[in-house]
């Protein structure tokens, strides 16, 4: 079975997600605050609310990103005797927390993009309602 022709393609959604733009219209305006998505895109009005726990994936993504970007390099520095284990633990704790807080808005935008890459037909521009499971 072939997929229907999409006005907004998966590659467009991915590129918009990388820019933290709306997967539907491509404009910025998804965030209500640093830690929260708005209820809808400020440009096109696409509904951004999902069921409870949908965006908890950002926590998992943040942990993995902190491990790869902060903790793994610190382990190499300790093994190479560049810094002490005590310094690495302190830098790891505070650095990981700061890193996760710093990239949290980007992770929220990526979760929206990931959802619509998987379900591009849900976008209003592609004939969907913008809400999963409510078509």
C-alpha cells in the first residue's frame, strides 16, 4: 500500500525540527517557556498538546546526551590523568544538569518533530487534525 502524497514531507519535518520550527508551517513559535511547549503553534495554530507523559522522552534523550557529551569525555580525562576523579564527579554532576537544562527547549522541539516524522499524515497541512488518535 503506497503512502498518500504529503504536502509536508518527512525530510521537511526533520529539517524544521532541527531549527525548532513548527513541523506544519515551518515558523518558530512552539515554546510557551523554556520548559514547556505552547498549547498550539503561534503561527498556524496546530495543536501541540499530547497525552500525559508523551514529552517525558525528553528526559531520556537528555540523559543519553549528557552521558555522551559530558560524562564520557570526563571519563577519558580521568583515565588520561588530566583531571582527578573527584573533579570529574563534580564537573559531571553540575555539568550534566546545566547541559540538560540548556538543551531542554531543543529536545521538546525534537519530540514534536519525531512524532510527526512517524505520523506525517497527522499534520493539518497534510490533511490531518494535528492530534494523534482523534481523526
